[in-house]
C-alpha cells in the first residue's frame, strides 16, 4: 500500500482522491521548505509529515535546515519572544549575527533555492535568506507559526521589512494577520493520525510507560507535554495542580524536551524543578526528541491534558491530546482557541485558579469527560488532520501560481472532510 492509500482508511477515499486531483497542476514542481531544527517543537513535527506526503503526490519536495551559532539562536529566540509580545531589546550585534548566519546559509543553499518553484520559509530564523535571492524565479512564502497577535513593535518593524519581500505569508489564525504588502493566507496546522505520536497503542505499552516513570494507578493523572518554555506556563500548571489537589487526589506529569533552536530550555527546566519542590506526585520528564511513542502513551494514559500556554501559535500538543479523546484545559490564547471550544471540546482558562476549578470539575464528572473527549476527537477529524492541511497547501500553491491577489481564507473550519 502506498503512503497515500494508507490515509484513505482514516480520512476517506474521496479526500485522498481530491488531493491527487489538486496536485495535478503541480506535478514535477520543485518545493523547498526551510526551517531551523530537524527535531523538537511543532514545526519539525509538521515538516516530517508534510514533506513525504507532498513527494507522494508527485511534487518534488525537500526540507532544508539552516545551521546557526549559539548567539544566532539567542537572537532568534529573542525574535520569537518579542513576536509573542515580550519587550525584548535586540542589540545591533545580535542583528549582525542573524544576518551573517543567513548570508552563510544562503550561500550553501544557493542552487537549491534558486531552482525551486516554491520556497516555504518557516518562522523568523531563516527569513533573511530572501535578501540574497534578488533575482529569484520561484515564489517565496513566509510561514509564521508564532502567536504574533500583539508583537513588540520595534522588533516587528525590523522583521516586517524582511517579510515584506516575500510573495505571500501564512498565519495559523486570523488574529495573527499583520499589515503586509502581499496576500496573507490563514492555514491551521495538523497532526498525522498514522504517525507514532498519534497511532493507536496496545494497552500493555501504555501500562509499561506508566510503570517506567513511576506513575501511580490509584489516583488520576493530569499531563502537559511541552518544550520547557515560559510561554507554555509549566509553573502555572504546577500551581493549578496544587490547588486542585487540595480537594482531589492527583498526580501531574510534565513531559518535555529541548529543541536545538531553543536555547532557554535548561533555565526554564530549573525553574520548573524548583517549583515542584520534590513533590513525589509531580513527574518532570525530560525526553529525547524521538520519544514519540512515549508521548503518545502518556497522552493516552492521562485523564485530562493541560496546555496552559500564555501565548500559543497553534499547539499541536492540544490536537494530539484531543485526537486521543481527551478533554483539554487550554490557555485562552492564540491557536488554542481554534481547538478548545469552551465547554464543548474542553475548557479555556486564564489563571491557575481557573485551571484548578476545571480539573476538579472534570475529575468529578466522568460522563462529561467522556463526552467532551469524544467531541474533541471528532473535531480533530473534521478540522486538523494532515489531509486537510495538505489540501490547503496545494490550493495555496495553485493560487499563488496564478497570482491571485488579496486575502484568501482557505480554512474550512467546521466543514466535514
Ligand atoms: N514534543 C515532543 N517532545 C517533547 C515536547 C514536545 O515530541 O518533549 C512535540 C509535541 O508532541 C508536539 C510538538 O513537539 O508535536 C510541539 O508542538 P506545539 O505546537 O505544541 O508547540 P511548539 O513547541 O511548536 O511551540
């Protein structure tokens, strides 16, 4: 069975047939995706699935990862934090390093990028590559995965000038759209239901993962899976756990790992350990980047999944949990709002107190928990599977190829696949 046929079983034969039809005008076109890490974080997770699928559809697609220095990644993490609203002062020295690394990578990738019909540049790290391709023939698209609903203006002013050179940009929700001199597309990310992260697992495997980490069977378990990043608010999750635990017995699992383009992980992990204060019912796990089955098992083992982010571009961890029929208590922000429909697929919260209230409620109301979980899974099936995401990418490429102007909203929210 080829890669595409495998999706017929999950998404439906006609959905896959539709993808084949849409890809016809794009046969043989060259597409290059560029980002800054091969593993860790949502962008790498997405590209690992999108790239093979595009190739299976007859589109010649590759994935390039730029190389950078420690100070380059400190600068780009500063960009990330400031696009998500923090006041971050970026020095001229840091900007010079950002531009130098992009220049170096542009030289290395010269041939590949010059020959491409479409170049997708993910996030700010490789955005300045575009400066080195003044005579490019292909279409260049900036794909922003960050919650930039309220960027810190001085930093955005600098990045906006670079991004303005692209032919189009993509954001995950309408709230992130900026004033830019080119068409902006709204495309939500997706999960791959057949991947190790999301496939069904035998119950013995789930049990053995619980045992490996000393997770108890006799009390409920709540879980947050995230890089150790302050925007994910792991310390707020610990506070919520403590408040809820005054009323109901409970254990908390925080599962995370690093991404090579995120230099702040160790510092945040220390803060989390300090906040946990050796509580034996808080399990802080640092997992390798390929621990997909382990994360899958933890998500399936959890009674409730939290994603208490303060800012969130989309939150694949939310989608992953919902696909496993878990109600999610998510921060009322960014891409989480697309997924957690309050009181329907989960609850949206703003504070640890709010999260604690919802944890207690859901743990007491087993039937409600089950109903919400079922709706959550259906919602993902209808809106956030890889097949829908690909359909939108293909439509976008066709639209850009035909130079359609203005804003095009390709999201088919609430429409059945
Ligand atoms: N993830 C992982 N290991 C970890 C932490 C996260 O594999 O230790 C995965 C997680 O399952 C999800 C992605 O990384 O697929 C994180 O994507 P999300 O959009 O939630 O957040 P980002 O890290 O991109 O801000």
